[in-house]
C-alpha cells in the first residue's frame, strides 16, 4: 500500500467513525445501525484494489472495535471489514473508476447483507447471541436498506477523494506520450529545416564536386 494512501484513508475512516458513532448511532433506528464505516471501506477498496481494501478494512474495523461504546470482542468487526474490503477491491473498476452507478450499488448491497451475516456468525462463535433475539432477517433487511440509502452520498465522495490523491496512470501515460511525441516532432522539424536550408544549391555543389573528379 502506498504511503500517500495512509493519511487519506485515516482521515476518511475517522470521519466515517465519528459520523456513525456520534450521529447515526444515536438515532435509535429500528433494526441495524447504518454502517457508514462499511461504505467508506467499500469506496476506498474500489479505488485501491483488494490489497489496499483489505488493509483499510482491517484498520477501520479494529478502530471501531476499540472505540466506545463498543461492547463486542476486539477483532470481530476488523475481520468482517477486512474481508469486505478485499472482496470489494476485487470488483475494482478500471483505474479505480466504476462504469455504472448500478454496479457500485450492487457491491454495496452485497457487502451490507454479507457483512451483517458474517458479523452475526462470528458473534455466535464467540458466544454473542444478540442477533438471535433481535432477528437476523430484520437486521439484514434494515442494514441493506440503510446502506443503500446512504451509499449515493458516501461512496462517490470517498472514491473522488481517494482518486484525487492517487497517481493517475492514464494521465502519466498521456503525459509521457505527449512528451515523447513533442521530442519526435522537434527532431522532425529540425531535419526538415536542415534539408530545406541545404536546398538545391547543396545538390549542385555535390554534382559539381562529382564532375571535378572525372578525368
């Protein structure tokens, strides 16, 4: 993962965590809590790819595990977001750009449902049975609905910021080709100028030298 991605990812993750804990977590909505942190990880993963998405997801999940008022085992959410970041990174568009809005929404929908199920499964393995009392189906449906409603406002902004500080290989390639094309153009103009400056006099001089050498 490039060093330039670390401060950008850290700022976006912190903003998402503050928004989720301080605002959305206090709304007391029925079912699941809107997962802004998941949307931030998905947006970064679809720009950085699977490796970057995996690292970003793990860091974001671990931070959420440690931040109050967390009441679950440390590493539980880190595992979930790590896997979600890796999976979203595999669906990364060409040069970190999604071709359609529908494709990005499908990624968000799949991540919302799978992450909720995976979080409940990991919780069952460590003895947390809260999902059984709330209702797993209701959690999945509410998480899917909330995340899809927030996705158009979060994911495009995150991807735009991530691409803004990302090295653009297309621009670099165009710049290199333009530079090499400029050099070739300069060389061609130089040769044309030399041949034009030599002109017909240069040819007569050569023919004159050839005649002088004849016996």
